């Protein structure tokens, strides 16, 4: 278990590119997606139709329960919330603040997802299930982020300043995870379900617990194909109790050895000088 404050700011250099013409093995991020088929590679400057198709493809890529296009278009509130946010955000940046807030309020009523129109959300963001997700006004979410139900990107200040988290690319936010304050969550990090994060998280780290602690740093995985094995997240409570149990057993064994050493000289002295 590692304290977040003791971690280095940069664990993995995500900007390192491979030599031209080479293909990286799966699981190595090169920021160019050359390991994907050409048709699946993200376009640098997509139009609105391409963005819509990209969002739909993201659902199929990150939810094995998605079976058909009509199902995705009609039965995925997280997708609807993202699309309605895009419209509300466009109104917000054009100073139509009331219409933007009204549309986001309607989206909340329809989908159960509350995204402030002033927030900044990147491409291929997928909100799975979605109910109870809250994203604040000054929050920033990168590309290829996977968000499960109940996630909160909240603020801790009453001032009109940057007060919500900045989430990097390829991050996975587990169910009911809460990230508070103007902190940064590094690229490809994984926040375990129910965690409360109040300190910056380095890239490629796994954070669990209340408050959140870095328990594992795995290296870089492909953010378009995230690792969803949440059952493999370490349980820091059990690990801590196991460590304490082993420590207590070692101390008991040492104490027994010291008691044996004290008993032996006493018996020898009683034999040499018997009591009358």
C-alpha cells in the first residue's frame, strides 16, 4: 500500500512513440493506436456524424451486453446523457446559459445522469448504466474514460474557481467512486468501486479505499480496450489485517523464546541453591 502523496508525479512516459513502421505489442500505449486496424483508429478531427458513430462504437467496445444498434440507440441512458451534454455544452460556450442548464436538467430527469454543461468531456467517453453520476461545472474528463453508475466528480470549494477534478485519458471510474476537489487523476488510472479520492493520482495507478490509496501500478494498457477485471482489485483492509496477524504471530513466537530463556536459568539456580 502506497500513500498517494509519496508517489512520483510521472510514472510512465506516455509520450514516447515507437519507431516508424513498427507495431507495439498489445498493452503498450504509443498514443498513435497503430496496433488497431486502420478502420478502428480514432480520427484526429472528426465531424459530427463521425463523433456520433464513434460514441456508438464505444458502447459496443466497452459493454459486452450491447447486441444491436437499435438497442444501443434506445436503451443506453449513458449514451443519451453524453449526447444531450454535447448540445448543452455548445449552448453554454455560446453564452446561452439558461437554455444549457435547462437542457442538462431535462437530461438528468430522463437519464439519471447529471452533467453540468460547463464541464469539459473528451471523446469516446462511456457512462455505463449511469444512474447517479454527477459531473460538476469545472470538471475535465479526457478521452476513452469509462464511468460506472454513482460516480461523483465533485467540488470542495464555494468559490467560483476550478474546484472539480481533472480526469486523464483512459481512466476507469468504478461504481460509486467519489473524486473530490481540483485534483488530477493520471492517464490510464483505475479507481476502485466505492473509493473516495481526495489527492492526486499518478498515471497507470490503481486506487482503492476510503480515503483512496494507491495499491498497484501496472504500467500502461491500451485505453481503447480497458481492463475490466474489477474482481482483481486488491482489498487493502484484508491485506492490512493479514499483515498485522503475521506480525502478531512473529511477536508471540519471539516472546515465547524470551520466556524460555528466562525460565531455564531460574530452574538451574533452584537446583544449585535449594530452598530450606
